[in-house]
C-alpha cells in the first residue's frame, strides 16, 4: 500500500490484521519485508495489529536521492501514524529504526504507547561513524565492491560468531547479501545519518515506556551501548539476547520475539511487576 504525505513524500507500508497496533521500523538499507518471516507472524499470533513500512530511501517509498535527515524520517512515521489513525501505538525499531523510534518518542510522545529499541545506542562509536561515512562515499563515487566481498563484509559486520562458524548457514547469508544488490543514493542518505551523535542527554527527557534489546556479539551497537541507552531513558529496561550479532532479530528470532511480545503485552495490559 502507498500513501503520500503533505510534503509529497511517497511511503510504502503494509497493514496486517487487528488488535493493538505495532509499527515496525527497519535498519539501514533494509526493506520492511525483513520483518515478514519472523516478527509479523509472532506478533499477529500474540493478537497485535502489525504495520511495516519501507523507510524513505527504500523503494517503492521515496528514493530520497536528494538526501534527508533523521527529522525527515520521524516526520514520515508521524504521517503514517496519522494516515492510519493508530495513535498512540507501539513502535519497535532496530538499528536505524531504533534511532527513529527514539527520536519519535522524544518529539511526539502522544503518538507512542511504548517503544522497543533493538540493536540500539544513544551515541555511535568513532569506528561506526567512519565506517558509515566510508560506505556512503563508495556509493557517491559509484564504486561497487565485488558482490562476494561486499557480502562477506556485511556478514562479518552483522552476524554472530556461531552463524559465521557454520559454513552451511553462513553460505545462506552470503547468498542473501549478494542477491540484495548494490546500494543507491537513498541508502547513502540513510548511512550518513545512521551513525548517531551523542543524544544521551536528550533521551533523558523520554517519558514513553521503553525496552532496549541488545545482541551479545553486536559490533555496531554492543550491549554496553544498549545498557548506557537504557540508563539514560527514565524507567527503561534492558535485556541482552545471547549468541547473535547486529541482525539478532533474524539470527535468534524466537528469543527476540519473546522479549518483544512480553514487553508489549505488559504495556497493553499493565500489571504491577509483570515486566521488569
């Protein structure tokens, strides 16, 4: 399904079922369909209405070739929530999607019941910023790495050691990464904003119930960064899911889905002590 915002930005989304609404926000370079295999069925089975979207920069949403900011991506989410009439809703984001969710909760708490922030941080490391800027520069230059090399780099960057050590499983991931093709200007714009400045002080003003989920072997947003983020957000809780990397929601989906469903159920029908 497609909608167009008041600013003329086209957004692609899918709306699944009924129940308390949950909006899922993806990370850099990922389409909304990445949620379809694991998270959409689990949330639907738990009784939630599930909304996924392609962030600006990911066709068929606006390709974002002219560039955009994190505030633009937040405005896109606000427009979609208003379009569907689902405020306030739960919001689940991973990586860049978590960054969007954090800023949404800060700027528009009236639209959000609760947020789950996966592979999240309140500030990016120097290495992560340099890597994101370097990848963006390759796109700007039109420099494409050999598909196998690009796939291997993405695997090393995003997967846990158990996955990488299993040649059969790693081969499936390499095929998936290689098949995803080269990134264009929209993903370049996402890369340029995906590395966070230090927002920890700002996030101390978030009043929305928040749960941070880290992944044990995440090199992009390690568990220490997730704990730091949770400590900054008043009342936030934190869990680390073992045995997976930055793509933990795909590597260990059962554990991640349990965390998400338990937290969102507690926030949909809160009872003292139900989630801590």
